[in-house]
C-alpha cells in the first residue's frame, strides 16, 4: 500500500538542492558511535533498522517487549528505559505516537532527561504539538542537551526504503549533526527554522492537503452532478486555477487516475484516522495561537465525522465517497 | 491590472492540443456573414471589437445607448432590440451580467426568440446558472435554433487581447461553428459536453479555486504564527502535497511572490465581489442538485462577509489580510 | 407521528392575541361561495376537507386523478385544470411541492392566471422561495387578482385536525379575507407583512431551528463525552443561556425526554429531507440577497450529507446519532 | 455593565431547588477557620472580599503586589506564595486566567501541592480545560488533598454582588464542604458530577450559547433583508421552534429589546474575546476527545476572526453587526 502513497509528501529532489543535502558518508563503520532509538512501532522499527544498516550501533527501548525483541534480533542493544538509553548514547532519536508519550519519554521518572549527558543531540520524529516540542527543547537545554523536532512525511513503506522526508526544527548549528543521521532514514531533509517549525511545516502542509482534498471531492462531485465527465473535469481543473495536488496527483474520484487509492476502493494510502489526528494538531495549534482557520477547522470536523461513520481506515480521499449521494437518493 | 491576473484561468496551450483547436481561418472577409452581439459592457465591447477586427460585420445592441455608440464608432451596426438582432444575424453572441438578463434577452417581449431564424446559432458567454442555460436551450430548440453556453475565464484585459478561455457546452455537431467565432476572441476554447457544462466547468473551477485560496491563506497565516518564514513555507508546500495554484502561482502573502495582487496591496486581479458571485452560483447549483459542498459553502460565506467588511473591490487573495490578526492583538 | 411533532412550530395562543384572531364565523353555509383548491397531496387533501367541513363548496384539481377521486368522494367538485378552477371560484388556495409547480400552476398554459377573474383572492400555502411568491404577486396583479403567500407549520396530523399555523404575507387589506379561510384549516394565523414575508418567516424560523438542533446535538454529545449525565446537562442548559427549543422541548438525546422522536428511534417528527429542503430555500434566499449565513449554510450541508447517509426519513433530531461516535471507536 | 449581563448565565432559582441548596449557616464567625485565596484579579478580588464579609479569615496571594495590597487593606493576610497559603489554610480557592496558571499555582516549585496539608479542600474556580482539572485532582489526591473544579458564570458585577453561579465537579462527599464557601460568593451552586464536569458544563453551555447567538444574528439579518420587521420576526421566532436564549432574552438586533448590549452599541455584557477563549476550550476538549462539533467549531472561528477585526471588546452579540451588510453595499 505504501507504493500508492509514496507521493503523499514527496518532494522533487531537484527542487530541494538548496534546501537539503544528501550526505554520502565515507566514514568507516568502526568510527560510528552508538545512536539511541526510543519508540519501536510500525515506523520506528524500520527507521532504527536503517540506522543499523548504515553501520550505527543502536541502543533501543520500547514499552512493548516484542518490538524490542525484533530489533534485538537485527543487532540492536535493548535496554530497559529511556534513561538508560541516555546513559549510553549521546545521539537519540524518538518516534512516538503522541504528545503525552513524548512528555513521558523525555521528562518522566525514567525519562531521557533524568540521565542525559551534556551535549547530547535529541531528535524527536514524532508528530506532535509544536508547543510540546518547544517545552522539550527548554527542558533539554536545562540539562545541557540539544532538542530538535524532525517529524516525517511518508508511511511505513517509505520508512522501510529510507525514503522519508524529514522537516527539521532546531538550532541551526546542530542541523548538520542531525542531518547525518536523518539521511540514513530518509530521502529528503528540510531545515525549517527554530524548534517547533518542523512540526509546524508538517501540520501546515497536511491541513492544506486536507482542505484541497475535500475541496476536490466536492468539486468533482458537483461537476459530475452537473453533467461533466469526471476525467474531462479533472483535466480542465488541472490546467486551470483550480489545480491542486489532490486534483492532479491523487484524484479522489474512481476512474480518473490509476495507482491511487481511489482506484483501489480507497485502500492503502493515508488513513482518515491519521488525517483526523493531524488536523486535530493543526486545530490545537491554531486555537492556542488564536489563529483563525475556518476551512481547516471544518476539514477537521468532516474527517472526524468520517472516522465515526466507517471511514476510519480508508484513505483520506474517500471523502469523495462520503459526500456522494447514495444510489437512489 | 489584467496582467496580474492573466494567469487566473490560464491553460497551458500544449496541454490543450487534444481539447481545442485554434482555427487559422483563411476565408476572405468578403465571405463573412454578420454576427449579432448583445451586451456591450466591459467585457462585451472588447469582445465585439475583436469580431470586427477579424472581419465579421457586427449587428449589436445594448440597453445603454452610450455603449452602443462606442461600438457603432468602431463599425458595428446598432439596432434597437435583441429581436431585431435576431432578424438580421444567424449567429448571435450574448454577454450579460446575470441570469435574469439572459432570460429577458432571450425570452422577453423583444427577445431574440421572438424573431430568431431557424438554424440560428446562439452563443451565451454570460456566467450564469447552468439550469438557466438549459432552459434557454430548450426554448431555442422550440424555435429551431441552437443554443450553446460558453462562459469565459479572464478579465477585461484578456478580452481586449483576445486571450480569453471559453468553456463550451452544447450539441457537439455545432461546436465547430461556435469555435470559429470564439477563437477570434479567445486563446483557448474547450468543449465540455452538453448544454450547461460550460457553466458547470467554470463554476467548479472557481469553487475549488476559492477553497484553495482561503486554505492557502489560513495555512500561510498559521505557519507564520508558528514561526515559519513565509517564503520557506511556500517552498515546502509547493514541493509537497499541500501544493495548489493559490500557493504556487498566486500566493496571497505579501512578499512571497512578485507580480501578483498580494505584492500590490491586493489591487487588480479578480475582485472579491466577483468571486462571491461565482460562489453564489456554485452554491445555487449545489443546492438545486442536492449536492453537499461544505467547504465550497463556507468559502462562499467568507467571501460574502468580506464583501461587507471593505474587501469588495480587492483581489480575492486579500482573504489572507482579512483572516490575519490585527496589529496589537 | 404527528403527535410527536405537533409542537414543532407550535405557538402559544395567548401570546398570539395581538397578532392573530380566530374568527368564529356565524354565517350560514348557504351564503358561502365556492373555494378553489389546487394541489391534493398529503397536506392539501386534509386541508381541502376542512374547508368542506366548514361548509365551503370546493372546486378542486390535481395532476393525480386518484387524489381528485378521494376529494370528489368527500363532496368536492373536480375539474381538469387550474384555469378551470379560476373560472369557477374567486378564492383559490394552492398547496404544491415546490417553486416550479407553483410557477406552472399560476402562469402555465392551463394556469390560474389564464382565466382568473378580477378581484380573485389567491392564497399559496406551498413553502417556496419568497422571490417566486413576489413574482406570482406581480403576475396576479396584472390580471387584477390578489396573491398572498401563506406557508404552514405543522405536518399531516395538524392539517387533518385543522391545527396548522399559517404565516401570511400580502396586502394588509386582504388579510382578513384570507384569514376567514385559513382559520378553517389552522389554529393560528400570523400576519407577517408584504408578499413573501410569510415564506420569509417560515424559512427564518426553520433555519434557526436547524442551527439550534445541530448545536444541541453537538453540545449534548460533547458533554456526555466529558462525563456529564445527559439529563443533568439538559437541565443545566435549560436553566442557562444555552437554552433553546431543541434543548428544552425536543431534546435529541434518547432518554432525556419522553414523547419526542429521540425517544422513538427518531421516527415521526420532521424528516431530515424536509429540513434539508427548507434549508436549501434559506440558502437560496440568502445567496440571492447576498446575506451571509455561515451557520445556516453549514447546517444545510450537514442535513444534506445526512440525506445521503441513510437519515433521509428520520426525524431531523437524528443529527445527534449522526454525529455520535460509533461503538468501538 | 454587569447589570446588562447579569442574565447571561442566570438560573431560575425556583427551578434549582433540587439541584442546589443555599446554606444559611448559623455558625458564629469566631468558629471560622481561615480560607486561602489565590488569584486576585477582577473576579478574584471581589470573591475574596465576599468571603471576608461572611466572616472567613482569608490568607491570600497573587503575582501582582498591588492586587495583594487592595485585599490586605480589606483585612486579608497576604503571604508570598501558593505554598505558603497551603501551609496556613486547609480550604483554598483559586481563580486564575488559564490552564498554565493553574498548573503553575498547583504543581509549580512554590505551588500549593508542595506544602498542602492532608485533607485540604482545593476549589478551582478558573475556567480551564477539564483535562487539566483532572490532572490537578490526581496530583492533589497523591498528597492526600481533595480537588474540585467550580467555574463560575456571571461577570465582575455578579462577583461583587455574590450572585455568581458555580458549576461544581468533584467527589460528591466533599460537595457540601465546597458549597459552604461557594454560597458566600454566589447565588447558585450546581453539582455536576466527577472532577472536570463543572468545567464541562460551563464549556458546553457557552458553546451552545455562541451557536445560538450567531444563528440568531444570521436569522434576524436574513429576515430583515427579506422584508420582515425585526420585532415581529423576534416575536414569531420566540413563539416557535426557533426560540432560544439569544432570540428571547438577549436579542442581538438593536431596537428589538431594551437593557441588553445590542441596545447600547454592544458595550458591556460578555466580550467577544472571552467568548472566543471559552470556544477555544470547547474546541480543545472536543479535539482531544475526538468529538465532532462542526457548528461549535465554526462559531469559534467566527469569534476568532471578529477578535481580529475590531470586535474584541464588544459584547458577543455584536456578531449581528459583524455579519450585516455595510451601508451602500
């Protein structure tokens, strides 16, 4: 399914020349110091494996023993807590489901910051509220460590193939150190600015993506109801000012494009639940910064309703199906 | 101002090869029979002049005598009513502000259909409800005439330079006859399907355009509030799945792009009032066909409120300014 | 089912003393001249029967012969067309599904206005766009007749029991003549102002009703999710500034009130389809008068989506069920 | 200004008989043990004064020395930190602007919980996220203390006159102890359930209030545009199913009612900024509990935009003015 969604946050590498650099490291493995990795879920495990593949010793931990076992079998050293990881590694990557997990792993009783060494580089690839990223950075700084946020775009497939895109926020001087590790796990690394801006970039992109997708679904549906052929309508939009990624690359109407979830009963791709989660983050940051986001907010509500009406695990382009009139109405 | 907006519904001509054909007519002027033209406003007058320039005798009328005078001075024959135009021309183009005007000009007591000759080709370039286009087509057919809808994209500048885009709905066999005339006034002519689909295509594009624009404005504003540099954010979006025409071609944030209304205090371009009108048409067609358009509907409301809060004559990208926090808040 | 909804647009008669008057006519039946009745559907038939019951001879017509048959059996004279009704009656009531039907019945080739006598009183009880009511009034005036709009509140049950509420728009001098007939069919008659204001009042009420209902459903759902007992929450709202008809008279949460559709699996009451129709009218009038109605517009979209997701025939309070999380989510 | 808004969350005392009890304490002042009070802002100061007036010794603190001075002059003992308050009082009331302040005052380095005595009753009257209330309750329980949330309705005036309404969440056995103090500061005390439900009740009420207010503003505006007299329209709505607190008690249209902010250029009452804050809380709790609130969410966005368009300090009923067409449009 990842093939279908590889393009979801794809970036044209040529365009990125001045934004990121793919480091082809020639250092020998022997010189590599251990990297900590905390959070061995669907995304974290293949990411950590890519670090191993690139010759980095990995010190890992997770709340689920099975996840630890799998990585141990691939050569990682498994320890009992984030604090222990922090004792043994001075570069640590975290990949966790949500803000509370991040807070626990960094500042909890057995958290990283309980044992972190001065100068340690902490990279959080979770997708969370940028305000939490900032809090973690402040807490890390108090201990003499450096925190960067580096959320990813791309799904499990991209993680396995080291094709993720990382959007990085944090002190610019530390960016190259982060980049060295991130390029082992991703195809693109973009520096976005101060701590939290990596999260901000991801959240902003996904909010506009959701708006464009629902807008495309509404528009295609309306056009079809008005007698337009869907393929022709897509062509007209794509040559005109209505053009967007959802209309020209990921069209939600079955039959318009091939190789996208709409061609496969909305299986694979980027699930409605995940989109609803990201829109919830966008909503929270907008609320907390008092920023009006009327369409972003309504998009959030629509995906939220879809989650409770049977669309939770379908690709987010299934909003076309959700809005479409039933047969016989 | 049109320069800034030339791109608003621009189409890549190469892409259009299989959709439309630019006819380079070699017929001598002597062979050209008169063309009727009704509606000599800001758009109609330059369109009619382009017909004259291409050697077509023009029989014109308008409710405002001054408009008639201007065209008469350029060589057109002015008559008193649509009915009289219909007596003297068997190809007639109408360019009127809204549905009621179209209904009056076609079916009113001095309307075209009172005197239309059998086989006459009627082309309506007004932007109106597609349901009205269909009604006019039925009424025309009863009189043995053929009605096509052919709304335009592009403003007064594009009309003067014969750079308009026409989206045409109507019987396919008559399309080439329409195309002959429309190519004198526009750079692109796209056949969309049955009567009303020209209107449908325009309305659909503009609805998605409005959604994309407001979405881009919200997203850029949120990103800026979260600490992202607006130019960098635009770059990231434009390489990613958030990309849309409003983000990559017509960015609403001052300082991100040059040559767009946001670089010029939102002057020129496509006015908020006109966008609100088109969204009203989209809303009406959606309501009447029972099609849900939640974001399109909210976009309509936002532009409607903007019209009453001092943004009526600014470019529609000024929604960025409308949503942005005031200084000191 | 009507029992459950009798209160839907109920008015407290005492409060209405200065707005309307129940005329207790003492005229003998013998003196009563015929009343025309056009549109013998679910609503029209019981309304016409109530005129018969009150001693008015009725001249009726409908496009469906069976409907005519039923009324004929109750004593009405059935004729072939609205024009024929107009020849035989100088007071005519119409009760039709939507605007196009009204236009046809009044101005069509066999329409009322083809044969209407000078001074005829025309009362349209259909729920339609007030702009169409105004058009009909102008057309009637040209023929020397008087047109009033008098849409109803209350369903089939209220129609049978002569418990409808009429909201009347039209020339004030004719109001008493209309009232004489309307009081045979309804419990309350409210004079609203010029032609179209009857429709306007009904549309406005139902728009605010829809907003209040969805708002109540959202609020109750949120409160329950936050741990509040639904009955207690309803009590608190109803004593506070959140109070509205939907919270205190027609609560959408099963178990909070008895005798309402939410207590009966949302059967009976006022169907989602009908609400969506009325919101469509509100939307159209708002669009056409350039009035922003953001919540009204979103309410319309929500009911429109519900219609296509299996809620078409449930009471409109089922929006609570629609928004509520599914089991297991 | 408070007079105008006294009714904003007013409750009919008779209706409340079974929900709350006004305790007429007969204990002598001499027997009263000190009450701690933290947060001496516009609301806190008059609340603390009412405790003094009722004979309770008050131990107070605030970050602003001037606020402390004022209360000291009225007889309170001022100390340096929340921790010190906790050392000296076993009943403490907090009244703070927002969640972060509450977290700091309870769990910060000089916070209450650093020195709290076992069995202390902690009552937080701030309006904050119910999730934070729950966190505080857990933290308090760890120290052997009891935490209750008791947000208020009513403004500065109601605080001065001891006419506030308290909505209380927490362990039921402790409710009467809380009630003893709260009745010194308010006219009504409602027990809502477990910790956090006081906040939930307030947030829910205000969300539905905002929806009803915007809905009423839209509806009144639409009706006026359609030719209805605003007073008549309000009467019709208030007798019908459109009725709500905003239409019948706090109508937003100037000229319809007296003694409300709309009769006084929207001065006084409940400011748009405060409403936007409460809607932000509603939005956050809805997002975090994955509850769809489409109208609540849009209401939030509308008040957020109003804050940035010059309506921040006007009463929240000024949304009527915000939505209304400008003159000359």
